[in-house]
């Protein structure tokens, strides 16, 4: 069980590294990775582009299903709450959006404003 969790964590970290590189190639500046808001959740990537902060949830899978289905309403609520916590804790009043990066067997898709 612990071995499986370790492999999943490694797979997730690799996906986030792919996502970070993808965003940088698109002109995003990476601000932070794996921001943890106690009791709220984690934000995988925080990036900036054109004066907008982007809070990015990375979803990937090493299976036959589409990882976009792991972006559940519960997960989105956690990301939204963590985003508000981040902004408050940093005393920021800036334009922001919540995005998703879906990584499927080597391809990457950026879905902007997933909470609209």
C-alpha cells in the first residue's frame, strides 16, 4: 500500500513537472508549486501571465480513462477555497483564474477558467 502511494506521488510529481514546463513554454511565470492550505487542500501550480494569477490543478492518469473525470466538484471546491486562502494569506487583490491541466499519455491540454 505504501509502495503504491509512493508510485502515485512520483507519477503526480512527474505530471506536475510536465505541466510546469508546458506553462513556461506558453509564457507563464511559475510562482509556486504544491502550495498547501491547511485543512483546505493543495494547489498544484500557481503561475502568472499578463498580470493574471493562474491557479492550476493538474490531472493525469496512467489508465484507460480520461483524467479530466478526476476534476470533480469536490476537488474544484477545495481548489477554490485554497485559492482564496492563498490570496488572503499573501494579502493580494489581483485578477485570477482557476485552470486545469489535463495530461493524457504525452499530450497536454490547458482548460482555462474551469470554475465558470
